[in-house]
C-alpha cells in the first residue's frame, strides 16, 4: 500500500471514529499533497504524480513547520497551542519512516561517501543529494550536513 493510500485510509478511519483532531491533521496532509500535485501538473503537464519520497518530503516539511510553531508558542506562553502542534506532529510522524539513530546515520554516511568516492568538501553536494534520495524522512539533514562536512574535511 503506497503512502497516499495509507493517508486516505487513515482519514476514513478517523471519520468513522469521529476523532476530530486526528481528522483535521489528516485533512491538512491531504491538502498539502493536493497542492503539490497541482503544482507538479501545471509545471510538467498531465500525469505528473508524486512518488512516496515526494510525499515523505512534504510530511517532513510539515513536521518541521509544526516544531517551529510549537517552539514559538511555548516561548510566547501559549501552551495549549503548542500542545495542539505537538499532537499534529505525532499524527504526521505516523506516516514517516522511523528516524535513524546517530550510529545508523554515521554508518549510512560512511557507506555513501565510500560509494561515491567523495574525498573533499567539494563533494558535499553529491553526498547530501544521495543521502536525501536514499533516506528521506529518516534523517535530520540539518545535523547530517555538519557530519558530512566533518567527514570530508
């Protein structure tokens, strides 16, 4: 079952269970996917569908946005809104693959660097592109970028 089908199925289940907060988040996910599909169609012509990795990138972006919002709400003393954002993060993360541990991330980084024959910081872009292609949604690429830089120096 592809990711889009899982999201649609979860939306139907949330409707049946009358789980309003979960349903609201799932509808936000569906809206973001539809927006991206429309943008892809107008840019590339008909039949431009999204792959699961594209969907994971959308979901990862949504998680990041909500983390930033929750942090801002906490700093502003709006804890009820921060809790709502955190609840949405939990629903969105259900559809993302599990995050890799630091050890798994280092092992994956070593594997990609070896496979590409990367030797200097000039190869950083190629390494990051390959990591994103292989591990979208599984790594925090902000932290991984620093790890790649240290590895290639």
